[in-house]
C-alpha cells in the first residue's frame, strides 16, 4: 500500500514556521517599557531637527518652458523658397546641425557657463547688486559646510601669502581655468538644468539659487543666451554665404559697369565710321557687356535668396512659461526635515534598546 509521504503528525511542528512567528505583544511590552527613553530621544530629535532645519539655507527654483520651432515645420514655404520661385533659382534646405535636443549639452558646456559669469543680478531686498560670479561667493551654506571646507581654506590662505597677486582683470580662458574658476563652473553646472521632451521638443530650463529675484534674473538670462546661441549657430552658414555673395555682387557689378562704359565710349567715338573692323570691335564690346550683365543679374538673384534664407533659418522660440520671481522656496520644507530627523532618532534609539544591546552583549560574550 502506498503511504502518503506528505503526511505529517499534528504533534510534529515545522521548525521553519516557528522562526517566522513574531510575538507582537512581546515587542509592544518592550516598547512600553522603554517609553521614557523614547520620549527623551524624541526631545533630542526635535532639538537636532531644529538646528539642522535652520542651518540649511532656503532655495528658490525658477522653471522656464520653451517650445522651439523645428526646421521640418516650414515644409518649403519659407522666404528663401518664395524668393527662389520668383527669381527662378533653387534653394535647397539642409538638415540642422544643431537642434533643440542639444539644449542640455549647450547649457552644461563650459563656454556657455562662462558667459553667465558677468550677468548683472540684484537681490530681492536690493542690498546686493553685482555679477553672478560675485553673488556665488555671497551664498550661505550650512555650518557643517564651513567645517568641511576649513582645511582647504586654511591651505589656500597659506598659499596666498607666498603666491603672487593674480590679475583680476584678466579675460576668462575656457582652455585654461584656474581652480577657483573651475569650482564655480561646476557649481553653476549643478544649479542649471535643461531637459528636452523628445516627443514634443519642449525644453524646460530650471535654475536654483538662494535669492528669488536673482534666480529669476539668471533663468531669464539663460533663456536669452540659449536662444541667441542657437540662432547664431543656425544662421552662421547662411550669413557666410550672404557675405560671400555680397562681395561677389560688388565685383560683378563693377565688371558690368566697366564693360558698359567701354562699349558706350567706343560707340560714341566711332558712330559715323563705317569700317567693318569698327563694327566687329563694337559687336565684341557689346557681347562682353551683355555677358557681364547676365552674370551680374544671376549673382543679384542669388544674393536676394541668401538674404531671405538668413531670416528663414532663424528659429522661433515660443516661451510657454516665462521666468517669474518665486514666492515660496523649493526643496524639502523645514517641517519635513524636523519630522524626518525626529523619526530617525526615535527609530534608532528604539532599535538600539530592543535589538542592539542584546547583540552587543552576545558579541562581548563571544570575545570573552
């Protein structure tokens, strides 16, 4: 007869089930027994939380949303195509070498950040009116930040006693930055962020600083510089082509005027002469004049198309959400910091009393 191998006598208990059982009542009794200690821990947590919450300076964030026009939206209906259709030429549009998806890389680039250094900023209370790079030195930091930076500040002070005084009026060189300039670039790179939605091409720029008005000014400046950067890049090739055609237009115009002047002068001088050689020379000068006019006319048409293309290549940015002075600070509120620190202190104290002490005693016994 086959026996059921899975059958187990009810008096036999599974040891794994015993390990999974938790006596919640026993834990509750232990917590009640140490309630006075937990009350003290809560008081310590409140004091510590207040100190930490008040030490962290307030931060303000300004977010600007842009909707750039993509080149594919024009669909050949731009000014250059219109001019080309009237003038009989052909204007071919090339794909963009720089589009809106590169905004995060542009904002994080060192040359772009260095251009922001001399941006004029003013605090909300009007007490400080200076450049952005000078304002970064005025920002507050928690007291533990000063403790952490104390060794470096001491070493820097000692080095400054023996180092020669630097020229403060020197121009910033992105190729070779000083240590202080590099630290400020990294600091600005952390507070400036740009995100692009690949589906909608919406660009969101965020700036976080300690003064609301300074934050709004910097955010507006970043948007303006980003727009100008992309515009300059987009129309750079078109402007170079237009400048070349301007020079070529003047040269062909001068050649046409000279050929016209030679023909008119020769025609007036030999009007009543019927020699065949005179007529041949007159016909040759007339052909030169007509050829010069044709070349001059074609260059003039190309110049008009190039001028229209500069305007066509300029991208249009619709500011969906402009920069404005924030009324409330961003980040974690002081109440949340206070509650979090108090919770951690209570949990840490309770865990030490309920579990930590017993494990510590076992470790001491094993060592003995």
